């Protein structure tokens, strides 16, 4: 007999449902590594019988309802959040070309040819085009991983300019598009609409790049011949024409510049944002929490039909970046060891996926007024002590007679907000609150040649009452409330699988 179970043996995984409450035929149970749990499980409601009787006693009650929910806190890493964020945004990721997509059919790589410098598969590789910058990962030979430049492709091959090592790759090996390299002297920089930065091309049709307004890019490389001298860094796409991409946000001050004799590189990534109505898609999951072993096997519990509800990104000084995630479910199941875990594939947790920290992994946090003429306006503050970014789908369970738990869920308004405590430097931030100014916020994290962006294109500010304490710096607490922007979304998340070292 088992006398007790320690919390350290508890594990957490999730599987995507085929429809609300129903798993697909061969589910994949993706691992999570929570720091703590909140309200995880099913809460039963019972109503006692209290008839008028001479004994003045209540009778045994009856079960009338069940509320299923699950919440947990975990560290933010490069790879542990993207798949789940699709559920919180109610939208599929807009993925770059890859052999192992989040959604869709994988292309199995069958070999690496060192002589011809090519990755091989039975078919499907024509989606990789000349000029693509691709990133290889999961290969046994280090030389087959990392950044490569595509020179051409066929259905069964992707040819690169860099050297490769012969290999039969594992099923987890993949290549994915992370950017594009322009031809020699093909692009230049001009300033338009005041100080918006325009990347201009002589021969490349910019509309063929996998970008749209509101996306972020990184312009430049670690090699001088592949970057501009002055225009290097992160930028947000404002508009795309045949021979020009205009940026309305840049991490640098724009300057007119030619790209003479340079093959400029441009990096981009996978985008998730709250979509317009026709593209809204509800994701539901089953959350599996294993509870250790009894005499017969693994005990476990499941939140069924778990729909992502609330998300909070926590950013505090001298700490890790963490995320609180909560789900609303329709039912809760518990199994003893005689039944055990549900069937499916259970990949291992990536142990080499470090958490982002708030000291050295932030490329920028910028809160500024929305500008129609300057891609690098003056920020409202220089430094912050803490901030949160929140997302709320306002999901509620749908109850009905004859149903224990819920038969469905309803999503409410997609709300985005948060809070920031900043060091007071001038009166601009306080005035922006009073004036109900149009404000924008972006947060960029970079670690180990990869990174991510959280971008709220339009928000209003609340709070703003200065905190003045003896022998302390003056601080200004601000509340942010996101709104639908001209891009059509309120919040955008973008994950870069590769970034140059200079991006950090």
C-alpha cells in the first residue's frame, strides 16, 4: 500500500483534441515543466437535502455540478510556449516553411549528401527557394545544423552553399526557413513619410517574401558584407510593395544608405496574433497530470475539453520570465494505476532549453506614442522595475440540465493589457495618460541566437500617479489596455528560430 505521494513525482503534459472533449486517434502528449499549480482539477458541487423533519437532521446531499479548470506557472523558454499560444490567441500560427510544422504534414528528411551539399527527402522540398536562409536542427553532425543559404531545390533535395556532412538524420531533424539573403547590391535604405525606414530592392519582388503588415524582422547579420553599416536591428513591417518594405518601428535611427557590394540578410519568424473573424479558431486540449505510482501503476487526472482562458507574462527585475496559464474545461477524469495513462506518444522534455532572464535576455522594452512619421520615437521611459502582459479570452463553461460539468464553452472579448512600473524621467508618460494618447508597446527577448517579440500596436494608459518615497527614485505605475490596431490585431507574438549574435 502507498502511504503518500511526493509532489516531485508529479508530471504535466497536454494533447490537442480533435474536437471539444475528444482526442485524435494517435494523440501526442507534449511535456510541460510547471513551477506551481493553481485550481487544477474538478470541483464538485453538492446540495444537501434539508427536509422538515422531527429529528431536525439533514439528509445526505446530491451531486449537482462540476467545475473543471487547470492553471499552472512555468518559465518562458524559446520552445515551450509557441504551440500552446495558438490556443490562447484562438488562431493557428502563421508558420515559415519547415519540414516539421506545428500544424500540417511533416516532411521526413531521408539523408544529407555532403558531396552535393544537399538535404534529401522523398518529396516536398520545392517549398524551399533560392535565397532562403534556412536553419538546421536535430542532426547528429554539428555541421548539418545551423544557418545555411539555399541555392536551389527540387522535390527531393535542398541545395545549400555551405558544406555538409553525410548523415542519415533522425526523425526529429528538420530544416526551416528563417530569413532571406538579397543579391549583391540589390537593396538600399531610404527614408519616407518623414522618418519611416524603407528597404528598397532593385530586383527582388518584396511581395513574394512571407511577410505581411504588422510582422517583425531583423535586418542585418554578424558579417559586415551581409548588413548595412547603419541600419541594423529589429523592425516592424508597415507596408509591402513590389520593390519596397516600409518599417514603422525600428530599433535604430534610420539613415539613408546604399548596399553597395553587399548581400544583405533579413530574418523573420513564426507569427501568432488574434485574427479577424474568419480566421478565428478554437483550440482545446486535454491536460494530463500524472500523480505518481500506486501498487498497480501510474495514477493520473485529466482536464477534458480544456480551452485556454487567461495568460500572464511576468517580468520582474533580476528574475526569470514566467508565464501563468489557465484553462476552462468541460470535465475532469481521474484514473488509478489499474487504468494508467491514456495512450499516445510522449516526447521527452528538451533539457537544453534555458529560461529567459530579465537581466541579460532583453533586447528592448519600448513604450512610446504611436507615430505616423518616425520609426524610432522617443520612449516614455528608459528603465522599468517590473511589468506584466496579460491576455484574457473570457471563456465561460456552458452548463445544461442532464450534464455534469459543461457541454461546451463560450469565448468572450479578447482582452489584452498589463502593467508597468517605470522610473520617472520626465512628465511625458504622465501626460500621455491624461491625454488618452495612442501608445504602443513592444518587448523583444533574445537568447542563444533565437528570440521572440510581444507587440501591442495600440493601447491606452491608465494610472500614472507618481510614487515618491524618501531616499528612493521616483517611479510611475502605469496600466495598459490594448485595442484593435490598424493592422487588425491587438496582440502579436513572433518567434525567431534564428537570430544573429548581434541581435542580443
